[in-house]
């Protein structure tokens, strides 16, 4: 299929290599015009891997299973989050994220919609925390295996309760607890201006491969 199609109220323009907005076309058997596709081999930095399918025209050294799982997880998570008024009333999120590429963290920007103060602080914290929880939960649901999670933040940032600036956690659930604590520290009137726009790198082992995100909170 090539052309426009509306799904869940969003109109996508399908091309040979994907769609111009929203979820990429990720069939591993057919092009969007219905013709069969062959395996594609990509090489990066001396290593190579093969996969089939078109991922919005981009290449990746991740396996096709990881690309499919993470792409679906991102789409599903953002679709749910952008329909949740408890989230959208307080933070603005992108409607889509790029296809994951090994070695390049995917930006995950979270923008507060209002001036942060004591009266809305907890609601904004909850909304920002929901973003990570929904994304990680969706990745766990879609991937064959999800392993350790490493969280790294710049040394200049003050962290609570003796948290380390770089630490590997044994599971997504344990990492979420640490990330939620970090968000509670950042999303306060005292700290927000100081750390607005600062990024934390979160790397999740998906199907044995490191998928990274740059989580940033800004005005």
C-alpha cells in the first residue's frame, strides 16, 4: 500500500520506505507496495548484521527483532501517554520517536506545560514518571528478553540518598524506582531551573542489545 491511510484518528502517508509521520512501516516480508523484499545487510564500524524490512528509511546494526520490538513499544507507549489527561495536562511529549539505532541514544524529551510550583509539583512529577514507566513496561511487553538497565547522569547534578551518577540495575523495576527518585529531585521549584534541559542516559538491554535513551526535562 502506498498513499494515505487513517488509523486511530491519525493520517499516515505510506511510501516505499515507511511513513512520513508516526509509526514506521516494519513488515519484514513485504514492501509497502505489496512486493516481496529481500534481506538487507548493513555494516557499521566493522560489524555487520542482516535484517529484512524498511524502518523509515534508516539503517540499524540492531537485530530486526530488537528494532521491531522497540519501535512497537515506543509507538504504543506514546499513543497511550498522549491520550492520558493526567499526563498531557502537565507535560508535552513527542508523538513519535526515531527508530532505535545502536550507538546513538534516542532523545526522550519531556516538556513541562506550566510554571512549576508547590501546588502542581506532585502532578508534574507523576506525569514525568509515567513517561518512563509506560515506555519501559511496553518494551518489556514487546521484547523477547529485557535485562539490566544502566542510568547515567552528569556529575554536576545533585542526587538524593547517596545515588551514584552511573549505576547498573538488575531489572527495569529496580531502575524505575531509581529514575522516579531522580525525577522527584529534578521536578521541584528549587532544582528545576538549575537542571532544566539536562539529560540522563538510560540504557536497557533488549534481546541482549543495548538500547539507549536521553531523558531530558525542560520548560
